[in-house]
C-alpha cells in the first residue's frame, strides 16, 4: 500500500495506521483475546498486516480494523488483496453507525491508495455487521467455513457456510 494511506481524516473522524509488533499487538483492544487470537495477531504482525484506528475529535478510540494481507488462510484471494479481519467498535460506542463509517472510510481510502481488492469475512449470524457491509454497498461474493486447527477459510455452499464473503 502507498504511504499516503498511513493516516487520513474523513467525515470528521481521524484514522491512524498502526503496524503491530509481536510485543505490541494493539494500541487499544476492544475484544477478548483468547490464546488462539493472540497467536493469530502475532503472526499478522510478522507478515506486515496493519490496523487502522478510528478516533473522534477528542482523540477517543472508537474502533479499529485489521487489514490482513493475502496469506495461506485465504487461498481464494489474489496477490495484492487484503481482508478485513476483524473490525471492532468500542463497546461504549456501538449502535451509532460507526461500524459503517469505519468500513466506508477505510474501504474508500484503500480503493484510492492500494492495488488489489478488499474483502471481509462476516459470520453468517452477525446481523449488525451484515447490515454495515450492505450499507457500504459491499458485494457478497460467496460463502466460506473454517477448516481445521489452523483456521483456513474455504469456499463452500450456502448450506454449510459459517461466513459470508464480502468485497468492498
């Protein structure tokens, strides 16, 4: 990704790039960190994935999204593609449309400054996230489930799907 995508301001929110390190995975984390998630985020920090933090005018962290490069977990992606994995809104600010804002603004910036496409995996029963992706006009590209201990995503039929695949 081009350097101009490091930080930007859009719709009154500032977005700041953070490059995770194995010893500092997040600036602020709004989700429970199981051992398997911690290992996955450590691996992401090694492969050069990035996190965009969303802040308001008072510099309060409202949410973030991890942009993960194409890797062995997502065999259906192409070389320059990224996947949002995950995006999280601060629990104190949920239900205010911030997830939609975060997805829209990071998606627009990605489109303007990166090559490749931006995808997301959304749990099939995560109605708020599905609505957020629909509001940003993301295209549903198919279905997937997780295979094995290493959590490799595989495309599948709708009947056995755990996740929806979206392209922003």
